[in-house]
C-alpha cells in the first residue's frame, strides 16, 4: 500500500498535504510515514512465518530514534555496525538480546560495550577480529555467540559500491576457507560458533543471487554439523531491493516462496537484516525551488536542498523520482535539478523531464527514507534538515533542524583556548 499519493492535486503523506508540512517545518526537510514502515516490516514478518526467524532491522539505513523505537514496538531486532548504533538502539528501547553486530572493523571497546549490553550475536569477518573478541570475552569471563560471515562469491546485479558478496570485496571470508576458519574459532576461548552469516549486497531486485547463495550455504552447514559444530542459526543478511524508477523487485511474499523451500531443510532459525526494504519508500525529502536558471543550453532548477542533505545521486548516480507537491500544469520541461552546494556534482537529477517549475514551487524527492539523512553532512557549513515523523494523522519533529550554533558547539572550547594562547611558533 502506498501512503504517499496525490489527493485533490496535493501530494500527501498519510493524507496530510506535504505543503502543509513544509509550511509548518520549513525546507529542506525529511518526512517519514509510520504506516509505510509498519506495512513493509509486517509483510516480511508474515512471509517468513513458516520458519523460525528473527528480523534485525539494519540501523545504518536510517537510525532516527523514532524509527528505531517504532521497530522495537513491532518486535524487530537490530543489525548494527558500530557502538554508536548500539547506543541509539538502546536509547530507543530496543532489546539488546535481539541485536546482531556486523562490520569489518569492530574495536575492542565496542566489543566490550556490546558484551556488557548482552547482545545476541557478533558476525565475525576475519580471524584477527575473532582473536580480539576472544581476548575481550576472556577478560570479561563471558561466553559470546558468534556467526562467521561467509563470502559465497555471488555477484548480484547492483551498484559495485554496494556489492558485498564477491571474493574481491573487504567483507566476509571465502567459502572455500570456511571449515578452517570455523575450526580455528572453535579453538578460541569463550567464542561459541553457532551461526553462518552471508550478506551479498544491497538493492538486489532478483531472486537468483539469493538462491545461488543458499545452494552453497546448505551443504556447508551440513558439513559443519558433521564435524560437530552446533549450527543453530543462518543469517541471510538483507539487500532486498525497492522501486526507485522501473525496477521490479521481489515482494516479501515472492521472496519467501522462493527461499523457504531451501531454508527449511537446514533446520535453522533464519535471521534477516532488511533496511532499505523497510524504510526506503517510507520517506521523502521536501525541497523548494529557489531559482530557475536558463543558460540557453541548460535549464537549471536550483533548490534549497543540496548534496549534503541527500548524497545518493552524486555518490552512486542514483535515481530518485521528483514530483511537484502541487500539480499545476501538464506541461513538461527538461531540467537539471541542482542544489546550492559549491560543487558541480551537487545535483538530484540531470536532463529530467518534470512538470514546468517556477521559483517557490515545492518538490518531493521520493524514496529518500534509506541512506538519506544518515549520510547527510554539514558540508559548506550547512545545517542538516529536520526529520518529520507522520504518525496517527499528525506530523511530529523526530529531529529538529540544526542551527548555526549547533554547527560550532563542539569547537567553542577549542577556539577559546586557541585565542587565549598568544604563543607563536619560534617565539
């Protein structure tokens, strides 16, 4: 169900006109739909119901506390990749016993804090990491459940920056070394290898890469059990794609129908780590047209959002549909939609046919709920936009707009110290 739609010429979020939200909270601004988040999570949860499973929402996708708190209320677990994300999950009321810690560069401090919190499992990416975790767990006198992330050398059809299942990426351990790795970890103090983990990439719209992964992992799990390893869990990662333009991704139901016949014989609890699938199309970025600049060879729509607010088009060449919040004219015109940041790469669309625009028009950049605000920056000393959470027919501030004071608050003590120290080099 689409909770973003036009109603009497106005583009709405859960029935609330987005121009009303812009009038109240200003632009640029992120707007999220609670009903969309709920709908997408529950569709996947229902689809996986035939097998024991745990959905661990991928926090890196969108880590706003309102979203994390809502996911916790829905019963979700969490996939984290940093100590900061663990802090956010706990701050939002998430259950530490449903947290899986992934990522290739965990520090010993992050390990210690995670063990103290009682997280469910660590995903191990290398033997040096396993040795470090073993040392921390031994010092704390705590047993730790671990999964070994296996790189199955599977290549989904997605952007090369978000492909993680090929052997040349930094993620996971080669499948042909899996047995040796499990044996080595099995000899380490306080580590309990009880799971296999795979995550082959993001924005995957086809089922075949998942099936190819399962074809490789099923025999591995049996081989591990034959050697005495008590493998109880299999984590298939995330990566389920969404519609940005003309993609035809798997629905939750079709995805489950394809993979569950291969999962059931494994006799495991299935873990999944969706992020974009849950929140990607639950958010839009509102931005207002500042100027229309026609150079004769190009027509630019210059808006008040920039690449610091949404970097995906610049970083990945990603497509985001752009709609006028108020439908005024059926006349189309070709624009480059660009921001005010001092970079040629500051754009949201190039040579895009959009309803004819004028200064002051309000636009909605769709599919901005995933990897939007979390990747935002203060480049050009621009305050980051607010995040608005639409729930129960009301828009609420989930994160306020930053002020100029916010941008320098962490530097104030430092500058006072510098200005008070008149010592010069060589003086």
